[in-house]
């Protein structure tokens, strides 16, 4: 399972530099607005030391990481909902994303133009969020107008949906985002088709010009440093981070946060042929996880042999884990945990 994270922000905040660093792809990033017009796309392996340790124990011939697709979307400006900048083209690209990274400039560089005239991350965040909110309001207004006739004719299903949309619009008009709106399961289902921008999880990321601790609701990265790290081998990059007193790269921080806001976890399959990481929604039952491996496995699920990844490593693999009682048999009601190593038993007939 791969998911898409869109990188958004005002022009010249370091979006494309950050994208280049985390995807190790060269992209156009000149010092002028709208340099990025069509989205740049890069697929990144999710770094996970657990996978490498499992592969080593199993002496696997192949190691397969799960992936994240990052999309560098053109810079937004105030008035995008009115067609300014790249306008609706920008907004349509965002609708395709599972989550968003909102890059906010918090570095000073006189030679790098800022469309708002100066550095102010809070102001920039409000500009971007306001554009997303207004765009969602416009969608709702269009839907309400389009369904006026069905409402007049008493279509109960449409009437209820319009009621939910009006509730959502009122919340947006208070300058709040749909992701923070308390909707029940039925109401969520009613508005899902509209793929609202502010319903998406958002990671707020400050691009700073020096090493800085995390700042409350924000993650912090130094995009220029990330580019330097991307040019190094894995070992050299790790040593460089340690010399700077940093625990992990910006990519690692962003992916962890992405999993968190999307409610995802990783489980593993491991054997001599292959060790592989899989992504599943937190709270998923074992048959659902089996279905990630093959669609038929969910329906033909019998049981699962499950062991925590650390126990798997400490016991030297499946055989040692079974001998020491660390491998447990689980049924259809087992909820998969992050870090589980699983062997699925299915009915092949």
C-alpha cells in the first residue's frame, strides 16, 4: 500500500528543495514564483531499520520496503480560489492527495524572493489555510445550488446530504477545517465523494536555516541540509546527523508523522525468499492485513502466526520464536499491531 503526500506552500519557501532531498531527484527550483507548474512526483522507500534486521535473521534473498509517493505541487498565492497564480489547477492537484505537507518558510535569505515581502510563517499558514477553506466553501455552494430541485421535490437522501453540507459550510465559515469537524459515520460518508481539501490530514513543516527543536504543532527541517544528506551514503549521512546532534533526517520525521496523521502502521512478512513491509490502517483485523498481500487471502483467511519483530530477531527467526513460545496463533478477531511479523494461513482450495 502506497499513499500520496502533496507538498504545498507559497512560492520560494523551499518546497522543491525539500522534495529533491527526500526523493533524491533533481527538479527545477529557480528563484521565481511558479517555477514548478506540473507536479513533480517521487516515490520514496519508507526507511525502517526493523525490516533490515528481519531480513538479516531470515537470510532473505530480497528486501522490500513499503513506499510513499511525494508530489511537489506548484506554489499557491493569496487569491488562488479566484484564479490567481495557478488557481484551480493548483487546487485540483491537491484533491488527489491522501495528506498534505504545508511547507512554511522560516529562514531568512535576502537573495530569495518572498511573494508576501517578508518572512512570517504564521501569516503564510493563514494564507494557505484560508485558500483551502474558501475553495471548499465554493464546492459546497455549487453542490447546494445544483441540488435545489431535488430538495424542493422532497428527496430525503438529498435533503439529508444538503443538511450535512450546510453544517460543514458553517464550520468552514468560522475559519476551521473539516478535518476538525465532529461528524458521525453517516455524515462522513455523505461528504466523502467531494474530496474536500480541508478534510485531509495536514503536516505543518517549517523550513529553517539552522538546527532547531520541534516547534509545537510544527515539524522543523532545514531543506538545504537535507540536500546535503541526500548526497551521502547511508552511513555517512548517519554520522553527519550525529555530529550535528540530530537524531534523524527530515524524511524520517515526515514519514513517521505521515503514518501518524493517516492512522497507518506497518507489519512484516519474513522468510528466506523475501522480507517485506506492509502498510495497513491502525485497528485492522488480521484478515484485512492478509488481504493486503493478496485480495483472495482476506476471504480465505484461516489463522495467523504472529510474533513481535524484536522477539523474532532475538529468537533467530520463526523456529526459535516457536520454541520459546513467542509465536502466537491468532484468529479473525486479532487486531494487527505495529511491528508484527505475520505468517498467514489461508485456504488454497
